[in-house]
C-alpha cells in the first residue's frame, strides 16, 4: 500500500512546512557548520551568524515539524519548557543569567527561518531595545 504519493510530503498535507531540510536541520545533521554551544537529545543551541547583541544565541528544537512557537506550544509544551530552560542555562553560562527571549512568528514579524527557534539575547542589551 502506498501511504502517500511519491514526492508529496506528508507534513505538507497537514499544513506544516515542507520536509526539505531547514538551515537548522542541516546544522543538526552537521551538513553545514555552526558554532554549537549546547546540545541534548531534543534541542541544539548555536551562535547567531548575525548577532544583534553581545551574546546572541539561538535555541532550536531538533525537529523541524513546528514552524513557529505557537505550533510548538500547542503540540509539545514540554519541549517549549525545555527550550526556555536551556535559554536560562545559556544566559547563566554566557552572561549574568538575565536574558531576552524572542520568537519571531511570521514573515511580517521578521521570521526568516520557518523552523521554530528562540533568540536568546544577553550580555549587555541597550536599555529599552526590543530588537531581535
Ligand atoms: P528569524 O529571522 O527569527 O527567522 O531568525 C533566523 C536567524 O537565523 C537570524 O537571526 C539569522 O542571522 C540566523 N541564521 C541564519 N543562518 C544561520 C547560520 N547558518 N548559522 C547561524 N545563524 C543563522
């Protein structure tokens, strides 16, 4: 029995993003290099290639099945909680433990990679700045 037509991504039919590996999936699989600062079985953290703060890290679920934080929260709140805990750990390791957590959700909100990820900004932020 054919489960789905060849070339049709089953995730796509559920309204999720294409199965073409995202830039972050390629980092998870070591297909492309990155400055990885922390990793466990479900999450990876790396330095943003275009930092917007003295410390600008990304925390990314290894699965690319969630395009944004709302999808992640609805489907796997435990993983979202683990992501926040890793952000805290990173902020303690790389700065004074205080941090700003940003999830751009949607193109007009500045999201460019549709594989959910949190920006962890710390290490001396401009007061009042909301830039991600
Ligand atoms: P967003 O615009 O919220 O989707 O965030 C995507 C982020 O990924 C941006 O801040 C980029 O600078 C960052 N980024 C894109 N490619 C890479 C890469 N190869 N390594 C590290 N960070 C990246």
